[in-house]
C-alpha cells in the first residue's frame, strides 16, 4: 500500500531545527557566491507575501536579483513542505519569470535556479494530482547522457580527479605485482583506464610484458563491448597483454531504460566465481560513483553491506571508492532540498568561473546531466528516487563496519591532483584537502567529491 506523501509527524517536531538549518545553508551558499546582504533582505521581503497574506497576487514581473532567486527557491520549497501549493506556485512564478531567458544570457545562479524551479514545478504537479509516490522524472535520451558523460570528463575536473586519485591508489597498492585484475563497477566508457595502462607499461620490465585484466560492469552490454575494443586497441600500442570482460549487472525490469542504477538483484549473485578470479592474480576493486546507487530509502544500506561482504571474501589488494560529498538521501524533502541547493549552486559556480556562458558542452551538462540529477532529488520520492549521494563519513562507517581498513592517500597523489588542477582547470576556487587519509576536491568552502582507498 502506498503511504501518503505529505506526512507531518516528525517534521512538525523538528520545525525550529529546520528553519535554523535553512538559514545556515543559505548563509553558506550566499557567502560562497558573495551575495550582498541587501539582496538577502530583498529575498526575505519577497517571502513575506506568502506568509502574511496567502491571497496576495504576486507580480511576476517584480525585479528579483539573480542571486536572491536561490533564497526564493528555498522559500518556495518550504511552502510545498507546508502543503501551501497555491502560494508556492505564486512564488515559483516569480523565479521562473526572472530566469526565463536563454541560458547564455543567464548567470550561474540563474541557471541553477532555473533547474531547481523546473524540478519544483514537477513536484508540484505530481502533488496537485494527489500522487502519493512520484514516478521518476522522464529520463533523457541515453545517447545524450553518454555525450554528457564524456563532456563531464573533458570540461570539469570532477571525474578526472576521481579517476587519477583512484588509479594512483591502485598503482601503489599492487606495487608492480603481476598479473593484475581490476573489477570495475559501472565502467561506462572506460575513460579511467588508459592513464593507468600507460603507467603500468612504463613501470614494466622490458623483458616481461605486463598483464592486465579488467572486468567491466554496467547496464548496457553494447557500450561495454565497444569500451573493451577501444581499450584493447590502446593496450596493443603499449605492448600490454590485456583482456577485457564485460559483465552486465542489471535486473530484468530495467533492461532498456538506460539507467545506470543497479538494484538488489544485481549484487545478490556477486561472488568470486562471477568474476572468474584466477590463482596468482592481484585483485583491485574500483567503485567510482557507484556505491550510492545501492542505497535505498529510509536509510536502508543492506544492499551496500551485502556488496562489501562479497568483495571482502575476494581479498582484494585495494578497494577504491569515489563519491559525491553531499547528503541527498534524506527521506525529508526540505532537508534534501537544502542540501541539493547548496551542492549544485557550488557545481554551477565552478562552471561559470571556468567556462564561457555560451559553451555548448557546459549547456549540455547544466540542462541534461545535472538537470536530471536535480529533478530526481527534488521531484522523485520513495523507491523512485535514484540519486542518493551520502557524505564521506557514511562511507567510512560502512567500510569500517565491514572490516575494511583505510589506506592513506600518498603525498604524491595529492601533488598529482594539484598538478591536474593547475594545468587543466586553473581557478583559485578549487580546493584540495587531505582529511582522514582521503582526498577531497571542493569549490571554495564546499567539498564536492571524495576519494578513499581501503584494504
């Protein structure tokens, strides 16, 4: 039986805490964007219209500063939380009207506001139709998502930071031991592996060609096969003995959806025999932006624990984990919204600081890749929601309670990440930190991604 979406028991008890969190979250967002306090006051004044007089008609042509749109969005989310859908629509119309220009003419703040306004509109529509459990927002074309993934790897440091740092952890853990077998979960296009293959070839004894085997998992067998062919061609140029084994991990009811999310039935059959482990191999397990796909609603992490237990039985030399440094898995809509607004405001800020406003790949990422994620977090609910990012502390707890021990990131890994940013993504806003033996990439005061390794 579907439960009613608008529950108010524990949320009413935490009302004061929620408002305090709202103020804190927005103070952080505004401080990072250098928003003038007068603009914040203007946004607060605009919110009064929905608090003092519910029947007041909002002038949708009101002059709203670009950065105050973020505050208006949070006020709108609060109205939805209070089930005041009429006032929410009025306030949402203000934001939508003032961010209605074409993206090249909009600032980064307006662009992220545009995506959140769209997501809130989807949520309002579902609630108005009395859906107690929202279906997931419509998914973009799989070809568009593939193109966006490659653009994400090209024009932002996010994937390259994760891949570079994980690769370095693997190199240091295996320490020239041969042959090497990597279990790569959610391989996508395999863009992580050419740099590692090159490093392995450079370190090898000329009289003994190195051997590498990658088992790549994913939800599209055709993409996996093409990825394997490209990697094999590259390995041949290096004189590297190489094998690639594609492994489809997808439940029957998601075949053909284009989703990269793996469900419970995927990990129940994971065992050493699944991956054809060979005697004498040195095993590395790579989980870049993967573990969060195994989380479920209401803090259910049984799937992750089962997966980690299965990996533990294989006795890998190293397990590398990269995840978003964000908390988007709360069952409470308002808390999830505040976290998402802070996180994606920082993401869009990085794009504005490093790319021209009319850059085509930037537009693709904002509207398709990140827009899809925002819609899922804001408009999706229950088991329909797929983007369930958690902060490093959660992953650290899960790894340690699964009997894994942290392997400290090396000073060389930190230096390498700094070089990546300096050469390819020069901006004073990007920050690197070593915390709890792990590397964090952030923007100004917002940590965005973490990479850790375990044994």
